[in-house]
C-alpha cells in the first residue's frame, strides 16, 4: 500500500503490522532524525504508533507543527506489545499478576481516564 512512497523508520523497529519491510525504508536512529528526514523531504512518511510520538521529544512537540499531519491507516494491524520473562525464572509468576492487574484497570475505567489525561485528543482503544 505504501510502496509507491518513500518511507522512514527507526533502526530496530518492526513495521510488519503496516505491511512494510524495514529494508524498504530510509532508517534513522530516533524520532528527531525521522522528523528531520520528513521535513527535509528525504521521506514522504514514517509509520509509528501515535502514542509514541504524541509526547515531545528533545523538547519539541512535533505534532503541533502545522507541516505535519497524521492518520490511522484502517488496514494496518495493531502492533503487539509483550512483557517478557524467563519461562522458568523467578519472575515468571509475575506475568499472571500483571495481566490480572491490567485487566482490572481497563475494566474499571481507570485506564481510559489515565489515557485521556495524558494523551488528550487521541482516541482510546483498550
């Protein structure tokens, strides 16, 4: 879908959920480099979760720049996030406790309240 455009990405990140191969992107080391490449015309877009870029980086609020727009591609899969521990390690039992606590925070509505407080206008999706 994005193959006809020049894209940028961050080294070490996966873009599989956007159906993009990292080898097809101009890579940068951090968000600052992606914004410089984007505004400098070296790429037409970069794919990233909006939650990751809504915060200011290096003291700059990039989404407040009128030259920058964003959208959520409906065809993209949501990326998976995981907490990892050694299978039989001393902290393996924590995964069940973490999942249980996260489920409770989501079901209680606290997660949505925290989201709205810190992410302002971004839509909440548990």
